């Protein structure tokens, strides 16, 4: 039993060619899609990194300003803490800068004044 003749092998080769051409086209499309995805991801990462860097610089500047402000205010606040109504051992004020601590003490003093006036 013979399977065709000379034309039969040409048909098989032609079918293989078309099948391989289709696979090649599919692979090229996949590679192009992946390249686009990678490029978009690189752009997104670059934007995210820039935002992070900017935020980090802002925080660093804020810390420098707070350090500079607290170093200028520490000698003044040391004298004022002795007369402070809260004293120097108030644990909830330990994280505040001297300037913010003074403001908080003033707020609390006003509140106590309102409570005393309202209670009488």
C-alpha cells in the first residue's frame, strides 16, 4: 500500500511549513506583548521610584528642620520646664519637640482654667 506519490510529500512539507509559520507568528506576538509589558513595568517602576525618592527627601528635610528647631529651643525650654505645670516627667510629652511640648502645655493650662471656671 503506497501513500500517495511524489505530491504527497510536498503536501506534508507545505502543511508543516504553514504550521511552523503559524507557531512562529504566535511566538513573535507573544514576545512583542511581553516586551510591551516589560517596558510598561519599567516605566511604572521608574515613576514609583521617583515618588519614593521625592518623599524620602521631604522627610529628610523635615527631620533636619525639626532637629535644627529643637536644638535652638532646648536651652530656652530647659528654663521653662521648671515652671511647667506638667513637670519634666510627663511621659506623653516625651516624643514632642520642645516647641510642641510648650504649645501642648499652654493648651492644657487653658483647658484646666475653663474647667475651674465652669466648675465654680
